């Protein structure tokens, strides 16, 4: 591709992108592709000779785009959102053309120093303590893995990295029964073993019971095991439960255990002073992660990972072969030593563009709007005699089910709600996902897409009621 061709195609792609954002709401939000359908349309081998850009774009439009689920669709209410805002997208375009590799200060000084600065800005914006030092990880899963690895190393006086796990006492990790599956994955990868992950009981609000945590840690210590890490959750995936940090922190301090806070989705809401109750007691935490890529207008991958003991983190990951040494040495920040990845993308750029484009007030308006929409939706659902809200909605997630009067058989209720969810998702107008609460099938309605407005939530709720009652007539 010549430089002139590149310029022309870049303009075409920019137009495509602007058109997409304008019209994404007209596409089916959840892809209607059947398994294998896309593969069948792709040749078994790469082309022998290069193909023209026009041919590639034509297939992109024809094969790829219809096979996508549109996370930026205003009717996307599934999982948790994955935000992409125009400033973030533009920054990603620039990061793509620069294609810098940001593993150490010397390989991209501005990327490193910008990352440090935006992590400080973000820390202040969400009200975290000033001694939390941040780095951007790809995902919350990676950040939680890093925290558990650092906790493991600190607990073994940094011996485990060298000796391996065999020989020493088995190390235990703790989260509530509502903790995210990324914690299970992290303890497996860290070699601690899922048998040593204690799922602590929750209270009536599905928040971790600190007394049960205390008892579990004490019992493990008494049995000769070594408790190393507690992962508290702010905004659980199933129903946005918030663990009590102050009481959990006191338990961790007493037992000398690392406290990591997983606020993957809910952390973005900390831009609102009225949501800071979630981090009451944060002084006792050793690390925290939240994802601006979920709910703070910033493209995947952007997980803000904060640690108090930067030295413990670096000691966990630092390896310095000759070919990675630089003249500046440890006088500068080298993010390659802050986590698993060596090669790192220029992720700070999009966050910088977002923070500057929206400012504190713009970020607050974004999150506050979604919370208000969710509160309104929860009230409307609760007002209907044939619907139930099944969990508190402190943030922007509403858990509900259709429950027509007289239909009380749990299996039939589950089946009816499962059919309701599938029917709604097949319509292409909205996309919802499910969970189970106390064994019951529950529909989750998570509000947070950048393009979602009140009218989209209203239209979705109308469709849910209409579809549910039509299906309910058949039961
Ligand atoms: N923790 C919680 C509470 C989550 O809800 C999620 C994902 O939704 C994760 C962790 C994992 O996030 P990531 O996809 O960034 O690894």
C-alpha cells in the first residue's frame, strides 16, 4: 500500500467509523450468526498474492460485520458494558499508527510518563488514597492475577518465585461466594490451587460476611496453612453486591493478609462523590482494580490497577536480562516489571483523551445518567404485579424476572424466563444476559453503553413486558 493509498483508505475507514456510530442502533444488537457460519465463508488458506483493499473491505462489510454482536448498540444491556467513546476511538487510531511498544521508559518515554500521570489523575478522580500507585493492565483478570502473585511473594518473603510452591505450607486465598470467576482462574495460574480458594458466605445483601472471613482465615492458620490474599468485590457480576471494605480490611490487617479490591465494573462509579461509600475503609487495601473500559468511556483494554506497595509488585515481576537493560535503569518507571506482559500497547493515550475530553463533570454525568436510568427502571419493574426485582440495584444493574400470578413452580418460572430472554435477544432490538440468584433464573439488565438514552431503556422495557405477557399467556 503506497502512502497515497494509505491516506485515501484511512479517509474511507474514518467515514465508515462515523457512519457506524450513527447507525449501529439499526443493526441487530446480538449477532444472528450460527456456529461455523463465518468460518464457512472464509477461505481455508491465506491468499497467495495480496488482494486490493476494496476487496478486503467488501468482505469485512459482508462477512464480518453481520457476524458481530454490537457492544456499542444503545440496546446493549448484557454482561457489563464495554465503553468506546469518540475521543477514545480517535486516540486508538493514533496509537495504532504510532504502534509504539511501551515496555520500558526508554522504548517510549512519553507513553510511560503519560501513563504515570493519567493514573494519578484517575486516582484523584475516583477518590483513592494518594499512596496508591497505578499502572494500566489489559483486563481486571490480569490485574487480579498480579495482585495474587504479589501477595504470594510477599507472604513467602519473595522465595516462591525461586523455590516454587512445593515444600512450603499451602497458601489460601479468600473471596465471597459472589466473587468473579477471574479469581478462580488467578489462583489456578498462580499455582495456589482452587481447593485453597475459600468462598466466604454472604449476608442478606450478598456482601461478604467479615466474621465468616475472620473465622476461615483463623481456621486455616491454625491448621498450618498460610493465608495470603483476600479479594473483596465492589459490584459483583451477578447482582452488583458490595463487600464491606472497612470490616474486611480490619480482618486482613489482623491476619497480615493482602487485601485486593475487585471493582472491575463498579469502580467507575467512584467518580461520583455519592458513591464513595463503597470505598469506606480503602486505607486497609493493598491493591484495587477497576476498568475504565467497562464504564468510563474508554476502549478495551484499559484496567486501572493500583497498588500501595509498588516495590512488592516490582519484586514479583522484575527480570532483567542484558537485552532489556537501559541506561536509565531503575531511575525511571519500566512498566514491563509491573505485570505479566513484556510488550505493552500505548494504552494511556486513550485514557488521556477521554479524561481531557469529558473532564470530571462529563465523566460524572455519564455514570450518573446510567444509574438514574437503572433506578427508574427498577422502580417501574417493581410497580408491575407480574414482575419481580430480585436484588437491590445500588448502581446501574437491575436483576428481575417475569412472575405471572399463580405460576409458582420454580422450574416453570425458570423456563419461562429463559424463553423470554432468548426471544428478546433473537429480536435484535436488545441484548440481555442471565444469572442465578438463590437458585432462581434471573434476567440482568445492565445499563452503561455510551449511546444508551432514556428512550432506549423505555423501548426495551416496553418490549420486555409485551413479550413476557404474550409468552405468559401460553403457560
Ligand atoms: N471482576 C468483576 C466483578 C467482573 O464483573 C468482571 C467482568 O465482568 C471481571 C472481574 C473480569 O473483567 P475483565 O474482563 O477485565 O478481566
